[in-house]
C-alpha cells in the first residue's frame, strides 16, 4: 500500500541513501488521489490544520522530493560530475 512506500522512503532517507529515498518518495506521490495537493509549496498554518494526516504525508513527501533533488543536483556539481 501507499504507506509502505512512504516508510521505505523514510528509511532510505534516514540511512542517507538519498537516490533510493527520492525514488520511493516519487513512487509514493504517484499514489496520491487526484484531488490531493501534492505540490511542494509551503502551506500556511491554517491550511496545515485543515489537512488530514494522509494529506500531510503527501505534502511532506513533495517537499522532501524538492529538497533531495536540489541536494543531489548540487552535490554532483561539487564533485564535478
């Protein structure tokens, strides 16, 4: 189920296996319902308070995907790849 994908992403993230984490966050985001807000834009406090737990997970995953993509991109630049 979708929660397994999210948990795998978290585990890879905690182990600092960023490319694998990114893969699983993206797979998790593909399971989002059509009406889910999965953009990575920060939400204000009132929006967050109205979201369900599942919606919060999708929002957090989208934000983490953005962070990981930037980290991996700039990390490769530093290594000259």
